[in-house]
C-alpha cells in the first residue's frame, strides 16, 4: 500500500554528490511513528526532518535510534487545527491505528481496544511562525482520519510546499461529508498541489471471511482482491510546467519558484518513480537549470534509469532499464541545452 519509491534515483544522487542545492531539503512528517521513509535519506546532509507524533513511546524510540544523526528533530506533539490539549485514543494492540477519533465497531472487525490519553496539539502554522520548524519542502501526513485538521492548521506552511503525501480513503462521514479524499484534495488544490500518484489496498469484509471459513476455506492472499479500495496513499505535487505555461488553469495566482525549488521538485518526482515528469521538467526549464548546472559536467538525462512498477502481492519491486526513447526524443536536446549555457 506504500507509494512507489525509486531504487535508482541517479539524478538525486548526482545533485547531492555535486552539491548543487544551496539550501536544505526540509521534510515535515506528521505521524512519524516508525520513522520517515528511508528513500529520503538519499538527500544526505541536505535532509532536515521534523517529525511529529502523539505517541510518546514512538518519539522516544526515534530519538534513541537517531540520537547521533544531525538534522533529525522528533517532537512529542500532535498536529491539528488548534493549539490545545486534546484526548487521543491510543491502541496498544496496534499503535498505528491510534487516532484522535474513537474507533467504533468495524465491518472489518478491527481491534477497538483503546486507551484515552491527553496530548498536546499544535498548528503547524503556529510552530512555523514561532520558528520551531522551517519552511517545509515536503509534508507527509498519516494520522488516522485527522488529516483534514492537520492541513487546515498548515495553510501558511502549505503555501510553499512542493509535495504532500497523505493517507486517505473514499469514505464519507460527519467530519468528511464530501469524502475524506475529496476534502483533502480540495484543500491541497488551493495550493496548486495535484494528484501525481496513489496506492491502495482492499480489505474484504468480515462477513465474507466468515463465509469462507464456513466452507472450510482459510482467507489468504488470494482473497486480497476482494473489497473496495480501503486505505489509499496519495502523492500530491505542484506541476511547475503547468503553472508556468497554463496559469489560467488555476483559480488563484501561480507563485514564482526558485531554482532550488525547481531542483527539489525534480528530486521529489524522481524519488517517487516519476522520471518521465522529471525529465520533461528538466527539458522545459533547461535554461534556468543550466545557470547552475553549467558550472560542472552536466547530468546525462539520456542515461536516467526508471524503476518498473511490477506488483507482487502488496509490494512493488523495482526492475530497472534505460529508456531509449528519452535519449531519442528529449534528453539529448536538453543535454545540449545545458552545455550551451556553460
């Protein structure tokens, strides 16, 4: 169910090795239990992480595990749309299912054993204004239904965010009358963040599993294709080409972006296996990129490798190959354009 990540992020590796960024890459991870995704570690010393979780034990474990790693900051704070103390429902049997909302009976018979805890909730915008966190480049949110509150409390922070990953679903409720996904998509669209990728699982209902058991059939992986999409992970990103070439597509004014933001956006694309968009972005903004890349040997976009999205059960495995069409159609022109700016 995790979003696809690229095991061969050669452009990212090149940018880091050549020292082409002039500022850190800031990841804000809300619901950081277990740690940030390891794919971000490709950014090396450029990466600055601010992780938040309402579960004290999760933060204590991360602090112990990464005590000697610079630029890793883990906060025993929940993010929301108000600065307050609030009841948090901790699930000791499955801590990842803990939530600000009490989890009632489920058609899927999930565990509902919960402990009420009082936790500190802060708006990300408050922490941003106070200087506790810097401007984020990427925001990840996974807080078991409380995602809307996190985003509503981060309006100023989102103004310059380049990408967001969030867990969501297509269900409706009193808190999400337009559906969970529809609500989050509407909030993020205000900041020109569009859907770029998604991954989801299916969970058969408990009555179906019981019916199988009555027939002497044990529910297994072969039954994973039953059920409507349940949990969905979605990647939202800014489309800098679209913003530059078709700003009228958006209801609010498109903001200018810096050269560092352009490079970071290409890194986000590549780390998520969207190499075609990274190459297209490089070609569209070759002159701007060349103003910095021209100082060293240019990256050979014709040799960029892209991970194949081959599903094996619920996991994606990466097989790599060279895209010859990139060499023929786009990358060689871009490579020459970079060289001309030297």
